């Protein structure tokens, strides 16, 4: 390969914001990393990562937003890197994420979230 395609890739990156940042595991995710929806809206930053430490299962992320702490469930997290966390949901759906209450477990919060999303 002669590298002739690289200028096109550089322009693609500049125009779209496409970034080839390395993906990391949830255990390595630091506080303060931006959280971005699937449609490119930054909704907040990582406040806390929730997991079941005994079973090494990722439960979700507590997001610090302008409206307070919100909980996003693990299946709604598409990609984690040191530069940003990308969600599978758009900004409209993210606006309906449940508030995080520190005293409740992630499992209880997740149950309430899905119960509310189902309209019950």
C-alpha cells in the first residue's frame, strides 16, 4: 500500500469527528470522561462505574449531568475509551434516564429504569 488514502482519512476525521481511540474495559474508566449519545450529543461525564465486583459484571455508569446524577444501564453503553463513552441511545432517550440514588443498588435502579421505560 502506498499510503495515498491517508489524506482522505485525515479529512474524514476532521469532517466527521471520527476517532480511532482505543477501547478500554469498564474497570479502567476514570471519572470525568465525557458521555456522548448515539447522535453525538455530550450529556455529561462519568461520575461512577457500577459493577458486581464478585462476578465481574458491568452494571452501568452514573453520569454527572446538569440535571443531577443519572444512571445508564450497561446494555445502553456502546463503547468505552479514555476520550469518551458512547451510548446506544440518542439524546431524546438519554433525557429520560433515571436519577441515580446512591443508596439504591444498581440492580434496583436498573429494574426501575426498565419498568419506567415500559410505561408501568
